[in-house]
C-alpha cells in the first residue's frame, strides 16, 4: 500500500482572517490538497481585497427586502470576483521575484479591465464526456491556458525521472490530453557536441523517423544555431543566458510528426538566416563528470542556456500551440534553477498556467544501483567501458549532490504545487495539487510499481455472431471458439510455470552490488531472495462469449472475475447489424464513422464510441499498474485496441483502426525501462500457440 502524506493547514490558519489578494492567489475549486502551513510574504503596495460577502446562514433562511428569504446552501461564497481581471498584476509567487522582476512582470501584465478577458474556471475537460462553445470536442482549448499544465521534474540523476515522465506521457496522451516531454539533456548533448549543420550518412541513419526526410527538403537540425553557445563560444550577438530571446521570435518551426522534442526541425526565417557550421569546425566538448562541475564556466553556460531554450520550446508548445501538458525533464536540483524556471513561466504565460513540480527520490539502494546501471546504456555512455562509465556517472551524481536542495520548505512558503515520489511509488508526499490534469497525473503516480509480472490480452473465442459477420450482441461461442478457449487455458497455464522458472534464474544471477555475468538491466525486485508466489487473475467481460472463453480456468489456481468495463463497445440501435447493412440502411452514419472513428459515437440508447471506452476502461488501467500479480484480460476488439494503445503508446489516430483479429494472444511484461511485448497466434492445426518474433502492430484493412 502506498504511503501518502498530505500537507494541510493548522487550526489557527483555518480561523485566520483572509490574506491579501497579492500574497495568496485564489485557489480554484478543484484544488485536491489544502494550503501550506507557512505564511507567504507580501510586497508593500499590494492591493487590499474588497470585503468578502457574508456567507448565508446554514440554519434558517435569511430575511430579504421582499420577505421571501434566500435558499439554503452549503456552498461557500466566492472569495474573489471572477470577472473582470484586476488591472494591476500580482505575482503569484512573490518570493520568486526581486523588485526589478516584480516591476517588469507588473508592467507587462497591466491592462484595462475593458480589454482583458475574464479569468476562466479551470474545470475538467475530457474528450467524449464534456463539450462547450470554447471546446466542442472536450479537448482543452488553446486559449484555455488555465486548464493546461507544466510538470517540472526534480531530482538527482538516476532517480527514475525519465521512467516517470515517459509513463505519465503515455497515460496522458492515451487519455487524449496532448502531452510532450522536453528533455534538457538531449539538447545539451547536441549543443556540446561541437558538430555543425552538415551530417554524415551514418549520422543520418541514426536520426529519428522523419528527420532525414525533413533534411532532404532543405530544413536544418536545431543546433540551437545563433542562440546556444557552441562549445561555450557565443555565435553572433552576446546576451545573458538568463534572458534568452524566444526561439519562436527568430525561427519558423516546421512540425515533424515522428520527431521527439530534441529533433524539432526548423526552417530559417527570411530575416534571420541560420548560420551553417562545418562538421569539423569545433572539437566536441568532453561530457564526462567534469562537464557538470559548477567551476567549469563554459559548460555551465551551455547547460544554463540549454535549460532555458528547452523551457521556451515547452512554453511555445503549451501556450501558443495545441499542447495541454508539457513535461520539463531535467534535474532542476537547485533552488536557483527552480526560481529561474518559475520566473520564466510567469513572465511568458502569466499567473494562470498551472505548474506542478514532481521530485523523484530513491532511498532504496537496490533501486538506485539498478537505475545507475540502466544509465550506462544511455547516450552519454554508449560504447564506453561499463566499469569506467559507472565510476564517471557516480562522480557526476556526487557533483549534483553538493548543491541539491530537495522540494519542501521554500515551495510551501510560496504556495507552489509539488509531489515527492519516493522509491517509484513506495511513498508519496503531496502539497497544494491544483487542477484536473495535475490531479489526474498525481493519482496515476500513486499506482506505480516495478514488480515483474505478465499481462495477457486476448479477444474472446469465435462467436456465432462472428461467423455471421454481425457486430455487438451477446451471442455464445462457436465450436471453434470453444477450442480456442481450451487451448488458451492450457497455454497460459504452461506460460505461468515457465515464468516461475525464469524468475528463479533471474534471482540466481542478480547480485547487489552487481557482479560480472548478472542479467542487465536489473530489476530491484530481484534483490530480494524472498519472492512470494504470484497470484494469477483472469478478468473477462460480462458478455456470454467473454465469460465462456474464461470458463476453463481452475478457480482454485486462478482468480476469475467478470467486469462490465471490459464489455464490447455498444453500437446503439446498430447492434446485431452487419457492416454492409449499416452501409445501406444508415449511409450517413456509416460515412460519419469512417471520417473520424475515434470521435464517432453510435446513435441510439446506450450507443458508445472509442472515447467512451477509454474513459470506462481507466479504472482497469489503474488496477493493472497498481497490482503485482499476473493478469489475463479476455475482452473484445475495441477494448483490446484501447488496452494495446495504452501499453504501446500508440498515436490517437491509430487506436480505432488497430488490427486486432481473433486468435491472437498479446503478452506484456512491464520493465524498469518500458514494456516488453510478445505476440502469440493460435494454430488450429496443432491446437497450440505459435510465437511471432517479428510481429508489428498495424492498421486493419477492413472495418
């Protein structure tokens, strides 16, 4: 069970008079935690708030002028007017700004009440479940900055930050909230490499999908051109690394669909041509532990600039673009860096953009050693001697530790939202978490674990409606379907026994600290010799074909459960039709579905769409992430598509068209570095399953 600590107010604070507007910004009604016990410091000259309206009495109506009285209500009166916005800007974190910073932010944000739009409530937006004029599809509108989120990672190297960010990104994108990671280390490696704009053919082959094509079209890689210090030397005009010009102001970004943040492709603007550097102009800087020493001024400038450039890229995407959640992935381990980040965010996005700091701490030495060994396969140490690399990496961590300031007192003094994640979910500490997206992210973090386990996903066996080509319904299994169910039961039972043997081998070949010959990368769970036998859960839908497919498992050995969340997508009044019948009878609906399957909802009582499936399957996802036991899910095509989309991080446009035929058994094993994916296909000739080693998920060619 995870330990969760919530920092709340004292009794004295609850009874204290209201604070000035400038010292304590209004907390939205969807705040998930209470306020800090520490009082923020107020600046002189701040506006005093208007007197708060008296709350209605809880017992008996208030007598009004006409004698009718007021309705009883437990809803507290608002503490601040929602419209119009105050004409004088109040810094939401006053201690983060000195006098000059505060004055600059105030002047930048001063505007008349007539021209400034009202502050919008930051309520939940869920595609498929909500809509409004601003957001007819339920997605967070570009203008709704207050509903968006910036997650700032904090922690020493090898504390699992990248693992956490990748999982959060996968979950939030699966939930249809556009999320992207902005990694400072990736930009730093480019900036310090000393390479110019010209790349060799071998380098081109290593680029992510889509980048080589973009280069052929005349675009250039973002060597952070005229802004980042190449090997510490300023190219062009000089400026302070703390106040860099915005990347968007100098370059026109060209989107590349498959490119990660470090490989954003830029096209030089007409008035600011990008300088071209020859590949051999500079020798690459050594990026060993000495590169991260604060006394290395040249390297410090590069790291500082890369951090601010990456943050500007994030803010461009979240504030000006379509992004909902931007994750700033870096150590951010000093108080000065976090102050600088908050100042830049407030300067560019104002007070509305929600910011959540997420700190990852490793107290378990087995876990820390595992994380460090995983780092040796990363880009900083690729192809280097593992013993020398591990020694160098530990020196780098020691340098960071000298100036490391964990989240805590300062953030609480300034009403900043944060979460401390200890040993990847063993314990959580939360403070002032505000907003729907932040709440979703934190709840997801509560369900992390690194336990080795198997997750199987399969469709039910062939049903009589499958034979007839009809969708939906509640038909029984055909004879072929029963054969599949029996064979699958035997196969899963065999895989369970083989996994126990494999686990014993892992334990026998894992030592802490590691020794030569150990399996890598290690899982910290193998450090314990007392591994309890794992239970095996079998979850099926409540439809007949799902229940019948799972019926052959022995309930003494398997925990069988039926879940309505795993039922097939409901096709409304088209249940029981063939696709040809739908095409002829409901041609308009047929074409509407073809145009946008992910957003389409079948008409009629109970009709659903893929967005409804995503929302009802969410508790199953949380449970799969929380539990440490093996699990088999016997479900249906649309549910299998949605589950595979989550575990494999598929794009939104691929979910509803994923090829997921009958007779396939998908095996997933969560690992500290991702999800291991295997696929088995039923062979009716042998009445067994064949492993497909080269299998790749693809789009379906039929309905």
